[in-house]
């Protein structure tokens, strides 16, 4: 079977489902609330839920044992995530979810480009074709006439 050992695929599909739910719930939840405050509330909830999850799963370890490189890149990732959430919530507050979400998903295209530049990944022609289709789909969905 093609996906027999692809546990990552299950997690990726679940990620997409939860990301879609995030957009819908956020669009409903930010009505009449400042988008930055809404982002803070969302982040606090995420902190609590993840803390309980990590503790319950027995995955807690001393973060002081992590390398400075790990701290640097996790810190940069956290800053990028925070900036993304602030921008996403501001866009959702004033724009339609059906247009904001596709533009946000343009990150798929950017991830591949950044992976080529920074991680030395080399997508095949078939993979580039798929990325081009994603980019085209984003344009079709995001910019309605």
C-alpha cells in the first residue's frame, strides 16, 4: 500500500481539517472583538491545551537542555507564527474567509521556494507542476470578480 508507512500523511490531513475549522471559528469569533486581542486569547488557549497534552503524554523534558541552535530556530519559528496569526486575524476581521484562507495557503508555495533556498531541497518537475497549480488555485479563489 502506498501510504502504509506514512503516518505524517494522517497528521497532515488532520492539520488541514483543523486549519479549515480555525478559519471558520475565528471568523465567527472575532466579530466585535479587536483582532489582536482575539489572537492573544487564542494563543493563551493553545498554551494551556498544549501544556496539558505534553504533560499528559509524558513528553515533558527540561527545556534548558535544548541547544542554543534549537532555541534560536524555535524562537524564530514562534515569532513567525505570531506574526502570521496577527496578520491572519486582521485579514479575517475585514475580509471574507473564502478569500483570506486561500491567500494564507499561498504559504504552501512559499514553503517550497524557501525549502529550495534554505534547505537545499530539490522538487521534481512533477512537484513544481503541483506547486504551480496550487499557486493558480490561490489566485482563482482569492481574487473574485
